[in-house]
C-alpha cells in the first residue's frame, strides 16, 4: 500500500511516499527557515505563504522521486495538528483536493504522535508497548504507547518546549536560528561542568519545565556583565564563555530528559524507550541516552537524524498504521492547534 504523506505544521513543506508503513520511497522537504532567520523565530504568516507557493512542486518531486504514478497512491495522510493554523490549513486543503480529485481516502494524523513513528521507518521497529519521549520545538511530552491508536500522555512541558529552550538560549548567546544545532556545535568545545544551571521542578514528576533554565542563563549574563556592546548596540559574549554556557545548559537539559524518561519506564514497567522530534537529532543527547540505558538495563531507540526533524515520511507511515485500524477522515477535516 502506497501512502502519500503531507507535513506542514511549522516552517517545513514536506511530501513523502511510504510503502506499507515502512519503506520510504521519497521524502522531499523544503524549508522556509532562511526567511525567518532575521526575526530570530518563526513568523507564521511567512511560513504559510511559503508553503502555499511550495506545496505543488514539493508534491510533484516526491511522486517523481518515489517513482510511482498518482494512480498508485492508496491513501493521503496529512498532519492535522498541533501546529500553526495557517500552515496546517495549507497542507490539509492540498490533501483534500488530492483526495477528492483522485478518489483516494484521506486521514488526518497527530504531528507529535507521528514523531514517535519515525522510529518505525526503513526497517526499524520496536515491540509494543513502550514509553516515548518527543522533544521538538513546540512540544516536550512523555507517552505510554500501547498501540498506534492507544497512546496515553504521561507528562508534558508546563511552559517552554525543550527545542524552544535551545532556540531561546542560542538567541541570548547571539547564535543563529534554529538554536539547537548551534548550541550543540558550541557545546562540543565547552565545559559542561562550568555552570550549574537548573531546570525548575514540576508539580507532577513526569512534567517538564524549561523556561527557568533559559532565565537562569539570561540572569547570569546580565548580573556578571560579561557582554561586550558591539556595532548597532548588539551585545556579544566571549567565545569561551558561550561554549561553556552552551555545554552546561545542554548537559542539564539532557540529564532531566533522561531522568524523567527512565522514571516513566519504571512507572509503566517497560524497558523500551523511543525518542523522537527535532532535538533528538542532537548527538550528545543520543550518546548520553544510550550510555544511561546500558547502565540501567533499558533499551532506547532514536530515528535516523533526517527523520528527527519535521518530515512527511513519519506522517505517511503513521497514517498507514491508523488506516489499517479503520481510521479515516472526511472532507470536513480541519486543523487543530
Ligand atoms: O520537530 P521539529 O523539527 O519541529 C517541531 O515540531 O517543533 O523540531 C525543531 C526543534 C528546534 O527547536 C531546533 O532548535 C531543535 O528542534 N533541534 C535541535 C537540534 N536540531 C534541531 N536541538 C538540539 N540539538 C540539535 N542538533
Ligand atoms: Zn515536529
């Protein structure tokens, strides 16, 4: 069964063809990232306008690279939320038009759940049930996955998402957007023990809070007056300091993610942990999780790096699984934030 997946929840426009929920025949991703860079974050209006312009060409390319014909597509699976409303609307409207004109069934899927499914593509797979951690720019959640249509939320962030904290700390340090890869690069040569930053506690043990640590970095820099005012009154920090802050911040965040994920595994009495979302592309995080898992008797899985950030392959694959369980959407499908 060939599924055409569409993902437009944030700044990416992605279309993919996946066979039988596993084999990625094509996965085309176009990003409007460079148009947002000067604003230091995503501008929703720009994202949806660029998606409207890109979606037909991205879809044509995915079909061409997948080496299939339109008549060979059996299902259209599209991200219906959560995400930016205008962006979701663009993908959903395109999906509806394809579905109606080609008489192919349509299915709207949850973006965060589809990040978990990235671990099942290209031959990979994990035995059910398992605990899943999704760490992205918009969400940080722990789930108990009994089946693809039986996903229980165990905890989530009470304020900033994990990726959002990487983006904000990178912005404070004068690094680029998106911040995650910049922090990771700086942290490579920094001392993770130099600063003792802390993530705030949460009422429920499996929830997260990342806004306090960002404020901690901001106040440290303000109170120590380590900045140098440069051209255009832009404040810059000495490179060794930036590297140490990036490393210390990253290490604290990873520690919290590991601690809470393993806590969730223990609570649910499973030793399988699946990780997904843009932040899961972080090499240091991947290494620390594998090491901690080995020491504590857990097994953990991460998707291939290109399948961590937003992509339509995970949407197509996840849609296949839900369709097999009888899920289907009508032309009244609408976005949810
Ligand atoms: O899953 P994603 O592509 O989009 C959302 O659904 O939000 O995640 C994007 C987030 C951004 O916040 C970005 O900074 C973060 O993932 N990210 C990383 C890395 N690559 C992307 N964070 C840490 N280390 C990375 N290497
Ligand atoms: Zn995402």
